[in-house]
C-alpha cells in the first residue's frame, strides 16, 4: 500500500469515528478522535504482537512510507494555523493585545526554560543523563498550547468573551512563537557548532520578524485579489493559496511559516471578510475552513497514534512521559500566573482566569508534529533513541491534556459564568454606554 492510499483509508477512519461519536460518546470531536486513535494504537500493538511478522512488516511499510516532517510541519500545520486565525476577533484581540503578546512570547519562553531544566534534572535523577540543549528542545515543543478542543467547549458554554479571546489569541500566537523557539534550539542542538548569543538571537529574530512581515504581504495580495473578484469559488480558492503556496514559499525563504499563517489569517478574517465577501460567501468561508480544520486534526491524531505502533516503545518511556505531565502543568501554571500578577494591577480579571488558562492549555498537533520531526538515531541515551523518548513523552502529555484536561475543563468555565462572568472593565463599559447613547439618538 502506498502512502497516498494509506492516508485515504486513514481519513475515512477519522470521519467514521467523528460520525459514530455523534450517537455513542457525544464528546467534543477532537477528544473523541484522540480517544479513538489511542484505542486503535493499542489494538494494533496487540495485533502486531500476536499476528506475526508479516502483519507487523505490512503496517511498518505503510507508516514508514510517510515523511512526517514534510507532511506535518511543512504541510498540514499551515492549514491548521490559518484556519484557526480566521476566527480571531481583532476588535476583542486589540483590547487584550498586551496580555496576549506577553503571554504568547514571555510565557512560552518561560515555560520552555522551566520544562527544559525540570526535564534535565528528572532524567538525570532517573539515570538518563540527557544534555541540557535536548531537554530545552522538549521544553520548546511541549510549551505551545492548542486552542481547538477547549475553544469548542468554551463557545458551546457561552463563556465570557475575554476568556475565549485569551485562550484563542494566546494559543495561536504561541504556536508560532513556540515553533520559532523550537527551530532555533533544533539548529543549535543538531548543527554541530558551538552556539553564540548573537547567532541564536539573529536566527530567532529573522525567523519571527520575517514570518510576520511575509504574512502581512500575503494577506495584502490576497485581499487585493479577493476584492476584485466577483466569483465566490475563486475567492475561496484564493484563501486556499495562502496555506499552500504561501506557506511553502515561507519555508523556502527560511522564515516562520506558522507566524505568517497566523498574521494572514487574522487580516483575511477581520478585514477582507467584511469588504471582499458577500454575506453568503462569508458563511461559506467559515464552514469550509472549519471543516478543513476538523478533518486535518482528526487525521493528525490518527497518524501519530499509528506511528507509535511501529516504534520500540518501553514501559520506562511511558513512565517518563507520565512524570512529564505534572512538570508541564506546573510550568504552565507558573508561566501564566506570573504575568497575571502584573496584569491585575492595571485591569480586573475573572478570578478563574489563571485556572482556566492553565488547565485549558491543552497540547495538541503542533507538539506531536515537532516531536515527530526530530531525526531518528541522532542521539542515544542509555541505549534509548532520543527521537523515540521525546515522541513518547510528548504523546503521553498530549493524550492526557486532551482527554483528561479537555473533558474536565467545563466545571471551571461554569464557575466563571456563575460568578458573574468577568468584572467589566471601566473603559469598555464607557465605550459600550457611548455606543448605546449614540444608537438611541439615531433611533429618535
């Protein structure tokens, strides 16, 4: 079976799980797909163990034909980030631009350092003396959060807008920042050259700033084309060019494609959507990209789940993954709580904000994609392949965050709603009162 046929059949399985979930478990789709991928992985592991070498070889060849780095980081990720950024409300985002900027940049970097050092000491204590730079690589890939599963729950429960914007805005931007940090640490870890502060800073800035500027250029070109088109199909296809040709070009230029997709998605979703699309086309745009987003996420989790089938996973690696869960949660709490100490001096926030952002900071497809991109057999630690170790630790943390955290976040959101939502910011209240008076005057 070639790689294309394998993806086709796997897509059908993902859609079937989502369909069956409507009538059986009735979970949020991402949680259902993730649970299904874990169950399939376990069943296939048992099948491979008892069915003999022929079955194992067949599955290995099918999965081995996929280039995960090319498929995930260089392909699917562009679609996922662009689709998520389209739904960002820029007006609400502007009101919390400083909070989101500080958390997406500062909290991601702080979490990377905390997890990196924590992982270094834990592994060394257990007899796995891994160099610090590789522990930082794990910290960089596991720090970005995935907004997809928890946002569906937040929107379904009609949580306060400020909570929704904080979760969505921070998650989308820290995806881009996290990948830039990962790329920087990756270059330091596997380049074979001694890192310098100037070289690392230049690599980070060129990647990040270049991605942001390129995203703005992509959005400007797409906006111009869409506004001059009268065909709804062409308008939709133009948006499709951004995460395809645009993302590929960003990767070829060695700048941050993820940040480019986030910037382009925000501009298209907030500026072009209102002036370049008709009312009907706006609905079509939202439905189309929501479907693409859901489908690719379903496929991603199944792919990673099956990847574990052909990996030489041991109980020791599973145990190390379980130890990473409290470490990742502690780092997330510290990296969120510290900025809020400063935030609360200037503005009032929901009392449950830190808890929701901590427990709702789910890890998802990006972390798995980055872990899968680490070269195999490049580093050995006590006879264990670093690629296998990091992928297993990442998989355990991601599964826990989506299945356990994602399914238990609802009570925290409900507590926030019952507490009267968030205290209204005086500036926002004044603006709303001014708009209300103006509307009343016009109606007279």
